C-alpha cells in the first residue's frame, strides 16, 4: 500500500485540521515528541481545569498522517478527564481515522504519545517552556539518562585536513560545508562571520540551544547559521581529509553521519 | 468485420489530456507521456509486423530488418555504433547488466568498485548486491551542490579497482556530473566507467563518440518512448556477463524475444529528440528559470538544492524551512499539481534522500524538499498555476508547524 493511500477521513483532517495553535496561561501544559531528524515533531497543548481537558491545541511538523492524527486526537479528547485521556491509544486514533497505511502507524501516531506527555508534564508540574527544552520526551527510541563528556575520536588525525582549532583566514573555507562546535560566544561569532564566505555553516551544540550570551543569541537567530541542537560529535571520518562527522542525536538516541568539509573546534 | 487499418485511432495529445483533467504535471523525472508520434510508429508492429526476428520465414525477416534499423537510429542519438546497443527491459535492468555483468565478467582483474554518494537508489542497491558477492564497494563523496570531485574519486582508486559507476546527472537535485573529466581520468587505466544516464537523456548531449564511457544505462521513456524498454550501451571491447539467461538474443547479452514494437517506438523517439532537443531544452530552461525566480522571490525561507548552473534545464528542486515534503505534495495534489519530494515519510524506507544528506543538509532540511521537473508538454502558464497554489500551501503548513515559529526570517 502506498504511504499516501489515506482514507477520506484522514485526508479531511489533513486538509482541515481542528484545534491548530498554542495555549498560554497557568493551567497549560505541553507535550512534545519526535524531532526534525525523525521527520515528525508534535507539540500538544492542554488547558486543564478540574482535572479535565478544557481546551487543547496542536502544532505539527510532519507528513499527512502526522497532521491528521494530531488533529483527530484533539477532537477525541476535548472535555475528557485526564485519566480517560490517558487511555486513548495510538490504535484508537488510527481507528477514528478509519485506518492508516501500515507504514504510517509507527512514527505518525506520536500524537497519542504527545498527549500523554502533556498530561504527565501537567501532573509533575513541568511548565511549557521547560517541557520544550528538556531533551526527549517520548521519542521514536529510548533516550539516554545521562550524557557524559564524550571524546571525539580521531580528532587530531584531521588536523590540517579539515579540522581547525583556529581560523586564520576565513577565505580558506569558501564554499565549504563548515561545522562549528558550540564552545561559546566566540564560536558563534566565527560561525556568523563565515556565512560571508560559504553558504553552509552549521553550529553544532549538545544542548537544546547554543551556550551563548543573549546578544549573540539574537544575532544568531537573524543570521544564516544553521543551528544543530542535541547533537554530540563522536568521530571524524574521511579518506585522507575530513568528509563526515559521526554524530549522536541525543534526542532520538540514534547515530548518523553529517557530511562536512571543515570542523572548527576553538581552543 | 471492420478492417483495423480503417479505424481512426484517436491518440490524445498529452498536454490536452492533462489540461482537461485539470492537472499541472511537473514530475517528468518519474514518468513521461509517450509522444503520440511514437505511438503511431509503434502500432503496425503490434498487429501487422508482429514477427519474431529469430524466425527464418518472411514474417521473421520483416521483424529482423525493423529491429536492426531501429537499433541504428537509437545508436545515432548517442553517437554510438549499432553493435554497441543492447536492448533491455528498462534502464534499471541495463544497470544490473552493466554493474553486475561487468564485475562478474572481470573479477579476475580486481574486486573493487566505486560508485558515488549521489547515485539513484537502483544503483545503490545493485552495488549492495555486489558487496554480498564479495566485492568491495566504495562511495565517492559529493560536494554541497551534489557534484562528485574528480580529485576525491582519484583518491579512492586502487590496484583492485575495475569499475566506476557515476550518474550523468542527478534525477533528484538536477546536478550534472563532470562525466567527461572523469572519463578522461579513467581512459587508458583499464578501469571501466559506467554511467546511469537516464536523468540526462534529452536534456544534455550524450555523445559516446566524444566522451569515452564504457557503459551507459538508458531508458526509452525518458526520451518519450514507451516505458519498460531500456538500452545498455556497451563500448566495443568491453565485456559483460549476461544477467538474464535464455535463448541468446542480443548477442547473448540479454535473452528473451525482443519487444519489437517498443524498440521501433524508441527509435522514433530518438529521431524526434535528435531533431527537437536543442529548441526543447531552451524552452524548458525558460519555464524552469521562471519558477525558480518566482519561488525564491515570493516564498520566504526557500532555497534551491543542487548546482545553480551545472544542472538539468528542466529541474527545480527546492527546500522550504519548517514544512515536510509529503505534506506539501499532498496539498499540491489537492490543487491539481503533480510534484515530488525526497522526504523520509514519502519513501518506502522512511529514510530521507541520501543525496540530500550527502550534500550536507541536515535531516530537517532534507525532509522539507520539493521537486518540480518539466517536459515536452509543460507550458509557461504551468508556472503561474503552481505559484497560484504553492505560497498558500507553504503558509498553511508553516502555520501548523512548531518549527517555523522558532526560526526568525533570514534576511533576504
């Protein structure tokens, strides 16, 4: 079955999703699941009064079934008690949509997980800002409890062959894919300067956001630097010169290889 | 009973048929209509001149003559000798014959094969099969535009290397590879060069008398011939072992009675392309350039993937921040526009396009990709129709997205 062989009900929720948006206020909790690496990310906001869901909203980055399942679940649980809402499962959402293609059942049904995460955060007193900051929540795979200081393998091997501990001439990196490791304001400023010479500058940080001062943070947002968050560099790879960086995605607890021509790790 | 020859067979013009259906078709890289002129050329070979070229009677002789004459016309389009053309059941089959056939036939010379990171999934999977047979396969990296560097390729050549397989151009992001340069590099080394040229057919010149490639995979549908037929170009002197065994047709390289009607169709398509390609390429380039100009100007946080200049004239491949590919394609479908995407959710394996990742894009950028490819029945007003719908589609999906809020608009 094609991934897009959706039922009319699913398409209806995709075309005309219910309860899109965010919520604010003291009675609000949010659940976030998935991440852009996975290709699906959902935020579900609940407003809780008397242990019941008074209002619910969602935002989703993802495919047709990701949008449809998010929309459907907000319709299913509006007005429910939190305990009843916790019982609503991935299967219930798929049934309400009159079925999902098998390949979509897994990742796309994160909507139920996001709702349960929101309820969990409400009960544990985790506010919306913190809920969106902590790595993980329910991801496709389990998350590590502790992220230890990890040494980057083969770092020295690429000294002068793609690894830079200092950049004397920014022009050296013209048209290259540059990854700058977040080591503070200087690294972020260098990343922004590099955008004058190359169209691909990625600032890699293990945190949810780069560890920079507020002024630099604002400048970064307006710049062409791509921030890659929750990413731990593990190893440098390449045939005689740097070609890829093996990265641990801390949110999904998965490893992948990021293509890069230069890696800047300021002392 | 009606004489079939008297029947007026009406062949719909593909452009008219699409207009009547209300569809703007911008996915030519995945399938092309067969040119009605090609269909007309094929018809007699279905009901009248239906013979098997292997037969010794008159009906068979008519078939043989038609087969060899068609072979010559296909060869001419690619600057080849007719003896260098092997008809196969499609380009994927041609790649199997080229890569597996060459490797098995020449394994006493070595066991190392090099492909690129930008290859079509068919070539990647064929290479995986070779690995299981004990061959070593290396993937040469691509730059941020998706181009293979001859320097990086040379660094990977060893004494055991027997074959390099590199696409002529990417069917996905449109980047044209430096095939001539790499063919020169390999000329005289004893290492064969295979190129999957499907994406480039009818869009950039492919002349084997000028570029010393050893093997080429070609498809009939990509020059507006019938689907299900392909060609493996095998330079004289290059040996491959057959992968399809049987009665020994095509000099033993591809057994099975020839699909004569389709072969005659491909020859007709080749004749048309030889005559019309230069004008067609310029017309397509103008349509594509107009779309790119409008998208980048009118939709914020949009980018063109692939090489800005060294790219196929019909290909526009974009990424849009904060939105996912399948959702875009579905929304465009509702608006009567056919386009495609390389996002994970749209693929069979739930992996994003390996080409985009190898270009250095982050996963989230690879998921937000959208590809438009134009062809013979595309019109300039297709761009207007696309731009009437696309900005709204992107805006709606961005309003739904938790990612787009956190990104401040890039200064244009």
